[in-house]
C-alpha cells in the first residue's frame, strides 16, 4: 500500500525565535523561513520539539503555525507539529492546522502520562478519524518515554491518513523492522544517522542540523537519492562534529546558541530550558569557527 510522500529530502525542524521578553518573534520567524527555502530546504516543520511546542499555549502555538504556513506560501511543504499527550487537544490543534493549509502533521507520541501500544493505536486512530490530512508519527522515546513498536507502526499504517514516521530512535534494527513490515515513509530523526537510515529506505530527515547548514543537509539527502553514495557519506561524516555540538545540551538549547552566534538573533529558549554553560558556549564557538559559520 503506497501513499504519496509529503516530502523527500531534508526538512528543517525549525526553531521558534523569541523576543527578549519571551514572546514569539514572528518577524524573525519569517526571516528564518526565507533563509531555509533560499538554501534548499525541502520542507518546514513548524512548532515541533525543536520549535518548543511544549511551552507554548494554544493561541501562541496556533499563531506560530499560521505564520509558518502563510509565509511559506506553498514554496515548500509545511508540516505542523500538533502532537500532544492530550488526544482532544491534539485533535483541536490538528483541525486548526488543516484549516490553515498545512500539508501534513507531525504527531509525537503522548509523553509523561504515556500509554501502552494499544493506547497508541487508539490515540492515533481517533486523531486520524477526526482530521483528514497526511500524518507523520513521531517516535522519540528519549523525550517521551514511549517507543512505538514496529508492529504498532504497521497497524497504524493501515489508516489512510498515516503516511510516515519520524524515527528519532537510534536503533537501526527497529527501523529495519518497520521497513520490512510496511511501506510507510521513514524520516530520520537523528542527524548523525541520515545516511544509514536512508540506506534502509528512509525518504530523508527531519533535521535540527538544517537550521544551521540547510544547503549541506539538503545536499546530503539529494546525493543519496540520486545515487551518489560517496558524496552523501562524505557529507554525513564531515558534519558529524557539528551534529554532536548541536546535541551537547538539551535540544533546542545548543541550536539556538549556534544561530545566535551566527547572527540570527533567535533569542533564548523558554524555561525550564536554560542557557548553556560558558564552557559549552566556548566549545560551540570553536566548532562553528571550524566550519566557517562564524
């Protein structure tokens, strides 16, 4: 059962820029979207984990999605992060995102209250039956404490709306099992595993790295897709140190620090996410200088 892909290549898990007082900076958000599209990004993923969805109230979240969808204006696909640990909240936000014109949804597994595999099936089934729009499952057990098992993915893929999974689980054996069980589109959720996951059939990546080097991340995926394995491998290995730097503290703290050092002025993260130590900031500076980004 094959379903049309929402996108192929490198989609950016875009940060949400903030003013010094903590309000969302919509003007800067538009600038970041333009920078991404001008540098080859294949999709905008708005207000997901990297976009600090968990510390935005409903109105802020919806307005940020509206800004992303309207400003992108069809130049690339926009996937709205509307996942929640409250099924009804997720349905409400997902319904609004569809009405705004989102091309798809990114739906993280319920966190904190968690659930069983049967609960995951019930959760996603209710959302799919409530909102008719392509949906990407988001499996990130390190953040949520829940791992979508391969057979659960295969079961959910039987729903017409479920078209893909963002696999932010570094267990490549599990990714292989998913690919063996069903034809669901897979996106790497780990920037250090883009090429390995694409070797198992992934269509690309939903990337933190793309915030900083969108052109190069796009080219890594594009090279693999056109059969240029050596270029894809070279880019994966070349940017490994930068990837590691972007995850030396809790995401999105390091990527916001990197963008601020690069002159993008995206502001700080909202509490409880807190700025990096001076030692980490100095390490980030060193890495960015090595890649000629500052």
